[in-house]
């Protein structure tokens, strides 16, 4: 290393990432100033084990939902003000509908679940046509409204279990239209729709539709919004 000021950071899966000098994640680390030719030894960083949020996702009848995507979100300042942002941890429910989100920093979180990565499905597992019942992206404790989402607080290394809730049934819709001005092979074009749910940086359910040879597209299985 050349002479200068450095920040030393350590990370490991399932543990909280910390900088040298931090006692807790919200604090600032201590920079290290190195002179030319200096040898600095015996630097110790003690990583606490990450927190865990675990639970189960069901349908409105209490049966396990398999393959739902579950993620944690937290409020942070972003362009446009304070908004919910994905906290970087996701999981897919198993055959029992269970999920486990680990390696979390201590703090306040919100949990959301979306079936089949946002594709609205009918009860028999097929894509839901418009006017049929599917499932909306749902926040703990079982609401499609982020304003009504329940806050979950975890301490350092704490495991919070029992975060179980049912996906919210909803009648799904369709958006169709035509893309003009395309040249070449129109079937290579794809139209995407993202639910504007107020979640910053990649939040919100996404769905898409292929553009056919006439430039027309359909995006089906969309929740209201």
C-alpha cells in the first residue's frame, strides 16, 4: 500500500459487515493513516452475527404458497424523499411456504411477498387472465398497501420468527396496445410494466409482454394500481 488514509472493512456471509472502529452498523468507522513504509499490525474487527427474520406465506385458505419471492425493505432517503428500499435480502418459500431472511443489520424492516416473481397466478397455478382472481404483492401482516405494512424490529444477532401472513387476493387486469415506429424484427421487442408502489430502486412488481409482428402487445395478470 502507498502512504495515505484507508478504510478497512470486513464482511462474511450471515454476519454484519463492519468497518474498523465501528461498534455498531450505524456508527462511522475509524480511518487508518499510513505513512510510507509503515507496518500496522494487530488490527481486530469483531463481526456480530446477522439478524434473521423468518416466517411462512400462505394463501387465503391457510395453505402453503410455494415459490413466492419474499424480501425485506427499510426506509431510507432517496430522490423524492424518504422511501422504502429493498434491503438486499430475498428468499423463495419452500414446499412448506417457509422463508428465512438472514444476515440483516439490526433495525426496522418491512417484509413483502410476491408470487412467482410478480406474475399473478390463479389458484391452480396458471397465469390469471384479466377479471380473474390472483394475488397482489402483499406486505406483512397481510395487506396489499405499503401504508398499512407492519414494522418488524430486530436487534443485533436476533432471530425474529413467526412472521407469517396470507397473500392478498385481488382481481387482475390487462394492459394492451401497439408499439409504432419499430424497424426490423418487431418480435424482438418487449414491453414492461412496473407497479408504482412507492418503493425506490427496483421495488414493485414487474410484468411484461412480447411485441408481435404487428407491433401489438398484451401485459396480463396485473394487480390494481
